[in-house]
C-alpha cells in the first residue's frame, strides 16, 4: 500500500530564514504529489502540486517543491519564511490523479521572531 | 475564487444519535470526497463519490456511514449511530476530474458526548 512519510513532526524556524520540509512516498510508480497547508481551525489549502514535467514546481505564498524520483521525495521549500507561515503542512499523494489522497502525518511549523 | 462550503462548523451530538454533515462542493466539480482528522492525527480518507455512486470507500466507512447527493449542489455525510470515536474534524473535498487537485472545505468539527 502506498504511504507518505513526513519525518519531521515539528520544526521551528526564525522569521526570514529558509525552510525545507521533507516528504517521502512509497509507491512503485510516480504518483501525483501535493502539499497542503492547514492553519489553526482552518481547512486544507493547496500550496502546490506535481503531476509531470518540470520537477521543480512553484506554488502559492512563495513556496516551491522539488520532485526527486531517485529519492522518492517531494520536499517543500521557501527561501524566507514569514510569521504568517506558521501552520501545519501536509504532503499527500494520489496514485493515478483521480483517487483518494493519502496524507502524511504532517509537520507543524513554528516561526520565532 | 469558488470554495467548498461546509456546515455546520461545529456539531455536538450525544452518542448513539444520528448526525448529518453538509457540504456544498464547487459548482462545476464532478468528484466528491469525505475525509476525517482525529485530533492530533493525520487526515484519513473516508469515501469518494462520482456519478451518484460511491467509487471507493475506506475500512473506516462502515455500515454506520452513508453519503448522498440529494440535489445538484449538496453532498452529505450521515453517521447513523454515533460513537465516541467518531469525534473528529470532517473535511469535504471536490475536484473537476482527472489530473485536477482536490479542494477542501474548512471542515466540521464533530464532538460526540
């Protein structure tokens, strides 16, 4: 069965510093890959997606993610975080592009001044 | 931008009672989903729905659960006889079709007493 691993449960970053959140997936083929963000008490907002093509994808709010087939990874990055980026971040996969999403356990991001 | 709308935002119900959670997916979307997130845990898939029938369901989605699209706009999740362990945040999602990302509502927090 496919699985998604987010090895970092909680990350603390200073405002203005760079950020990288890790995501690894386990599946034979290349699935469709997503990052969602959940602010406290809110729903899941799509940050970006990878379906095919260019392995570096740009998303909203200045985020980007890089797909690395050899590492089965889809890490999320931002060059300079803002206090408003504090939230829970979820990596998710969909096997064929129109199925259920399988989510990782999430990474909680704390921003310190 | 069109949104997925869920009501109510918070539902408190006595154990054993029936509860219906409401969702209005984005109007031109064809595929509908329910997920749940128990406090502190990851988001889990419950059921997907297309062309007026269930296309996939998880082990969680047992006989106590049902979904319905009663008209052209609403998509409901019913829990027939609620249990304490049904307490969770329930998310509705929808997408247009293949290779399109799912868009989520803000969720309904269900509390079973």
